[in-house]
């Protein structure tokens, strides 16, 4: 049976949530506790094979490791079998596959016993609608606009295509609708008193008015059954049910009230029960019903008539991009966007979250994909206000607004997934504590790339692949492709709205639909950031107008270069609309309505065009092709990292710091190893030349040329080196590479894609990967290069981990990344973690931790124990010096090219991080580790005093404000110095 959703009034028992901009809610507790701010978090990926019970068993280890908060992937009810939880089907329920609400509460109770708190990942932008598991979406399919939940979803009920008016496009068929119908793949089914349409495993609900049509076919059949046990009472009951169905208000009736919607749903339940009772009591009625079902299934034309009565239109999945009329998460048909700006939807979606906050089960929130929201700033404010009421705390901080927002007054710890382009700043007025750390990840990763090798690495890449296009052009082309192929429907809707606006303007009414559509595509393709944040009242974030002007200017330039220039005035007009420069208030309101929808599209186009297209096309140095980064920027100069860290300390001291996430293209240590190539371009080039004769015979000649492409091969070689297992055990490695390369090739959308897989190309790709990994000459060369870069990649990984654990912000450790994380893109990064082994490492450290232990672990670095030690020691230091790391100011320490060094200082306490970089260049391969005399006479400037190295337990005395680097890094190639 299709799940019946709760009444919307009953689905939100929590506090009534104010609309953005309403008065603050006063706290109700006499002495409310302070806002919980985590000191260090640990991300766990939950799914049915790693539920709450498994997470509970891992908690003692995490407490011993030194984290303060366990940060959970989405816990809400999701599509059965989901391995990630972002396809939420009910925000008002905890996922039963994880253990349900009782399992979550047991996890929270155990966490409290161990002094840990829980942060949950919340998905406000969309819901999963696959397979009939979302009761709210199924209710919309049943009742259309008359559904009690029609306002939940962003559906265009009156699209340009008239055949879709009042219907939801459902692109779930594997072929053209007519062919599916003729082949009998679509069938009518009855279950008790309900009827459904079945397409393979998908069972679709039917409009209650359809019952009248079906029962009209039953009555004549019963007329032929007189004298066969069909009494008048049964006939009367059947006729009554048919009349009830026929008299239901149509879903498109314009004057439906909430009472009408609720009454329609209740009447449907009553009719279904009556018909079920009747069918069970009367054999002839039951026989007649089944005969009608069989008749419809035997006649495609008759079945088509019935399908046409539904509140949805079934379609071939390939038409979705152009004609779909509900907003999606990116271009994923199975994820429907929510109208979270509607206070009713907000109250329902957050009712359980606020209850979990009120009872102390949850202490913080990570927000997913907030750029998809209609008004992110308003959403953050509403979230804090609702949390304030749930927690009995003042929400004054959420009401301040402007640059003067005091984050210390916010009642709930909140971080938001927000991708910041280089040079872009997080809006100061947002009622959150910072981002989830992709900006930090990109800044830190660039530190371990030798910027001086850019020209040479670019030349090597171009010679090998033949690709002469820079990343900027690849990004532009990727965003144009996404608009044409993945999201043309969304672009068309915007274009139609813009044309309608232009019709009301004498100076713009001659712009055709194709003209405004082309202008929109150019501006979106050149947009310099994911989105702007103009609000309905005209307020905006500082710099929004400049970003729009930048896009307009670049769009003009691209338009001229494309050889078929549009009228330049169309760009002027679009710029005026986007910045709300209107002649009157009514027009300004219309401009604002368009602009808020425009902002919801630029983000998905940028994400898909960059992260899921250009990142897989441009392969110069793949450690730079990471979420939050810009592959065109070849490395991060230490001074730029210091500037960003100092700003974070001053403005966002509790932002999350990430090294790896569930969404990164490669694990942090995979990237750390690939970055070493920037220090050895000539060596890299020599290996490429040696491998080329082995590679060429493994390519397959197709009608479109050799497959796979040399760019694809260049991508494969870097990933094979980066993910090469440190322990040398290659079991399953070829399968991992094959899975990665298939996904990478489809994301690149050059020779194959998810929408149109090219079997010939993909077979050639798999043959090359498998053939290459079976080729002795190649494998010997790969193992040799791996051995050469391995300690230097490990050094990068250790240094990056130390910086993440000590820089301003809240360090997050992705599951298993306290040891080496050499994962590739998901689902490779969700492989099981051996917590028993990691726990044994920590147990040995708890018994003994000194310089000898550190040096011993360094000697066997391949097993990852040395990174566990560094993580454990740094987290212990954070526990012992809470205020220093939470509030300490950031002071860069100049230490030359090969060190990233900084101090954290607070009320007399000092912690100094010493993190080597570019050590392949420093050591010239004479020694695997940058220790002792390798540093020559280099010195560090430190305040006079006695320091303890938290990583080794060694004591260091500084006199005269200077100390030799060789002394600091005598026994271990990184240091965390704590002044006594």
C-alpha cells in the first residue's frame, strides 16, 4: 500500500516558526545553557550497513581519539537502501534503516556518557521521490494541486506546454510512452479498494476521480450477473461509491480551501474502504472489478484514456531536461526541490529537528546545499529563531543582521555547505558560524603545490594530451553544456519569464524569446560565483551588484567572440532586471521575483558545469580539481593562506575545517601525493614518455578516433599514482580504478555520459585500465614512481593534517582520515573503516607516547599509524588548551619556502605549528624525511620560553627569540609547540 502521509497540521507539532524578519522569540528557561560550540568533529557516514548501533560501538574510540562532536550524515527517513541519506523522504521521521528514533536516542545517550555531542546533517533544499517511498510526493501525484502537500514542492502547474497544465511531469519511462503502452509494460492493478498503475517495480497512485471511470465499467458487467448473488444493496453501494468519486472537486479547481483538500483526501480513504469491504463480501463484484482491470490492460487505447485522467504525465526519462516542470536538485529527477521559504513547509520540515534539540539529543546542525534555497539568509534566521525557542535561549543574534551580527548570541551551532570562489567572502550577516570547510580545503591543498612549476606542468600536460584550452574556457563550455543538455527546462522557464517582463517595457518588448534565452545562457555561463543573494525587499549582500556587472561584461565579450552577436542592449536590460533597477515599485517587485529564481539556477549550473564537468575535462594537476577550488590557480602562496586564516580567526572562528568529505573528488592523502608531481615535472615527464609506448597499443580505434582519449589516460595515471596503496597490496585496485574512470568519463561528457552512455568507448576504457594494470613494464614503473614520491606525499598529508587540527576553526576528521585516506570519488570514499585497528593504535599511544614512539611510527608510515598519532596528539593539545585554540589570535611566522608556520596566542598561552612543505624539492631525494641537518642553518623566530612538542613530548628551550629548525624537527617532520 502507498504510505499515507500525516495531516500537515499534525506533521509539525513543534514550535510555530516565524517568517524571516519577524520578532525574536524570547527564551523560556530560567538559566539557559550557553550555545554549544564543538572543538573538534568527526564525520560518520551512516547507512543500513553502518547504522546507529555501529556508530555507538565506535564512540569510545572517538572519545579516546579526542574529538568532541560526532557529525552524522543525514539521519532522516530516506529512500530504502540509500548509502548516503541525501534522498530524504520524510524530514519528520528518523530513518528506520539506521535504527529509528529509539536508536538515535540510544546513540545520543551513549555519546553523553562519553562527553560527546552530536551534530546532524540537515537537507533543507530537496526530498527524494524515487520508488514511491515519499508519502508527501505520492499524495501530490494522487491529488495534484488539490493535495494537502502541493505547496511543499516547487511545481509549475501552468507551464508553457499546455498538455502539462495541472499535471506533474514524471520522466520515469525507459522508452517513448506509446511504445511502453503497446508493449504492455504499463498495467492497471487493484489492491482491495484501491487502483494503481504499475510500471515494472514502480507503483503509481491514481486520482480518486478515476474511480468513477472504472466503476462505470463495472456496473454493466454486474447487470449481466442478475440472479447470480448480486443483491440490490451491493449494486446501490457500488453506485454510491461511483457518485462520490464523480462528485469530488477537480484538482484544478481554483477555489479549493484547505478544508476541501483535507476532505478530498478523507473521502478517498472512505471510498477505498467501502469498495474493499464490498469486494470482499461479494464475489460477483470482485469478479467484475478484476474483469475491468483485465479489459483495460488488454486495450492500450482504453488504458491511455485512464492514464490521461491522472494528475501526472508519464514520459520518457530523456525528455526531463527540457520539459520537466518541478524544480530538482541539480538535474536529478528523483530529487524534488522544496519550497522552504513557505513558513508552513519550514515548520513541518524542522519539527523533529527542533524536538531533538529541545530534548538534548542533538547539539548542532550542518546544512546541505543552502545555495539552492530561495532566500538562504532568511532561512538561516528562521532556523536560529526556531532553535532559540526549542532551546529556551534568546535569539537576539539572529535578529541583528548587518555586519554587526554577534555570532556569540546565536542559540544553535550551524555551519552551511557553501562553495566560495577565490576572492569571495561569506556574507557577514548570515546567522551561521561558517562554512563546512571546502574553502579551507582548497586553500590548504594549494600550499603543497609548487607554484613555480606551473609553466612546465602546463607544457607537459599540453604535450601529452594535445589539450590547449585553459580551465576558464573549459568551465565556460561546461556551463553552456549543462544549460543546453541538463537544465534547458529551467533556462526556458526563466527565459519565458524574462520575455514576459520585457513585454511590459517599451524599450525591451522587441526582444524575442530566443534572444533573451541566449543572453541568459551567456550571463549564467560567465557568472563569477555560484550565486548572488538579492532578496525580495531589494536588500542584498555587499558586492552582489559588482558580480552581476562582471557577468554582464564577460557575457558581452563572449558574445562578440562567438561570431553571432546579440543586440548588446539585451545585456543592459538583463543587468537592470538582476539589480532591480526598475521605474516603479510594481516593476521592481516583478524584477525581484525573476531575480530570486535566477539565483536558484546559477548555483546548479556552476556546480554541474565545474565540479561535475570541467573538473573531469581539465587534468593538468588533479590535486587542484577539488570542490571549493579553482584548477586554474596553481598553488596557494603561504602569504595567501595566512591572510585567509587570519580573516577566519577574526570573522569565523568556529567555521568547520575539512580535509576530506563525503563529496570530495579524492581523499586528502590522494591529493597530497599527486601534489608532489609539481615538485618533479621533469621526472614526471620522463615517466610519461616511458609509458607512452605501452599505452598506445592499449587504445582502441573507433569511428570517433582512439579511445580512451589521452586526457582520460592522463587522468588515470595521476589517480593511479595518488591512490596507489601504501602497503603495496593491490587486491581490488584495478576495480577501483575502473569504477573511477567510468564515472570520470561520464562526468566529462565528451565521449560518453550518464544520459547517453557510449558502450564502445566505455569498453575501450575498461580494456585499457585492466590491460595497463596487467602490463609488467607499466606496473614496475608505477611502483617505482610510487616509492619515490611516497614519503613526500606522506609528509604533505601529515603537515596538512596538523594545520587542519590547529588553524582557526573547528577541525573535522572524515571517517578513517585520521589514518591515510587514499580514496577516490564516491562511493570509493565510503568503504568500511577498521575502527578496531585504529583503536589499538590509540591504545598503544595512551600507554606510551614519546619521541621514540613517534620515530618508530614514522619508520612504518605505510600503515597510517603515524597519522593517527599526529591526530591524537593534536586533539589532546586542543583539549588541554581549549581557549587558546577556540579564541587564540592567528600570527603568521615567516620561515622560508619550505615551511608553513604560525602561532596561536591567547592570554599568555602560545601554540606554534611547524608544517614542512615541498620537501621533495628540499631533500632532493637524499633522505625520505626532512629531519635534522636537512634544514641546514634555517631558524624560526619564536617568543622566548620553554616549549613542549605535543607530537613527540620533547622539550625545547628558546632563547633570544630564535631556534634552529633542525632542532625543532630533529626527530619528527612536524611540530606542535606549546609554550609552558
